[in-house]
C-alpha cells in the first residue's frame, strides 16, 4: 500500500469512527406526550399536561441521574423540598397576563393547553414543536404560543434549545411586571445552594448565589452534586431573544428562571417591565439549557455560550 493510499484509508477509518460516535436521538409520540431518548437511553419526556401546563420531566444528566426535582410529579426525594408545586422540572409560564395567573396552581390558576404538535422528529438532533393556548380561569383564550424544543449534543454535554413565540391573536395582551416568571427549571434538591452540599449559582459576570438574583446576564449556571457527582445546568440567553440580556429569578433553594418582565421587582422599582402586545403582535424568547459535567469551568459554559450566540435563529 502506498503512503497516499494508506493516508486515504486511515482518513476513511477516522470518518467512519466519527460517524459511529455521532449522537442519535429517538422520539416516540404517546397519548400524554413524547419520549426522547439519546443513544437508546431516556433523556426526557415532554408531558403535555402536568399541573396547569406542559413540561419536560424527568431530565437525565450526564451520569444517568435526574438533574431536575422529582416533586411534585413524584414523591419528594431526600434533600428535596416539597414546596412550590408549580415549579415543575422545566416549564414556561408567567404570573400575570391580562390579570390571569399562569405561574401558580390551584382554583384561581389559568391553564396553558397543548393544542397540537407541529413537528416531532429524531436523528442527530431531535425536535418537538407545539402550539399552545393560554386560557384564563373564565375559559377565555388570552394568547397563544408556538414553542420549539430542539435537542442536541456539544461534546459530553446535552443542550435543549427552547424557542417560543407568543402571539396576541385577538386584542391587547399585557405581560405584567412580576418576578413570578417565566422560563426555567427547578434543579435537583442536592444541587441547591441551600442544601449546603456544594451547590452554587454563578452568572457570566462572576456573581454568585444570592448576588446573581435579579441581575441581567447572558447566562447563568447552577451546579452541584447529584448522586455524589457534580453536574450543572446552565441557561443561555440568545442575543436575538426578547429583551436580551434577560433578568434572572434564580434562588438558592433551587428555582432557576429567566424573566425579562420582572424589572420593577429586580431593580427595586427603578424600572417597569410591562409589555403589551396588540392584536397580531408577538415576541420571541430564545434560551439554551446546557446540561453538563462539573462546574461552569469544567462544563465550558462560557465557550458554549459563545458558540450558541453565533447560532442563526429564524
């Protein structure tokens, strides 16, 4: 075999090895949602109704353990607080939309109702796109959203892109200034700062724990131990997202949300985050949830953000 032929052969072997290592996502549509598997193992499930909204649960991390809280979808695990039952793993709601409360649950809570799938597909990435209606307690539709959840890998990390366009179909729709919102996760109990097992919050400016609450930042990372191994969840805000960089309603007890509306709460009354859509108008929120090993440095969150920020969005 000549040197040239040998080189071509080795190059082909390398390409085949890379192809063999490429991630494969499988999706299975079921009556109550969609199961997403990565290389044959459960990654998450899209549940069309949990409490008053669609969610993702569970979300499995890089070592095979769930990285979001089990309660209230299941019994609270050790180190999990059985509080705030509306904080269900991975969700998108808001506390005041035309006076309707989509954030809380109970008799006075409004509902986000899954209406249809627009796309469900697997492969090297997976996609679940849906249309949802926001329904007030009196049964009136307040607004609607089209959300697309895209699943992919970045090295040893898994990412979930959440892109949601909220539209006012009929008349004025006001997203009111409140800290009770909007897109986020509830981390596993052992990861929370308050559990005092090594959990930490850190944002892109280096602010940590309570200092990161209410601040604007392109990204925030929440990491800590799960089954004695350090894992992290970072939420990255795309530069084309509405009101980038967002404010963060992130708490040491485990709540972790991006909220571009709660300006007054976050700034001590120095601004107002109300936003009103007229009939036919919309806004789009764009986030990437990065599930990684280690802290923000081991997980290369800053580098992941730079790559995500360069990703073109329609």
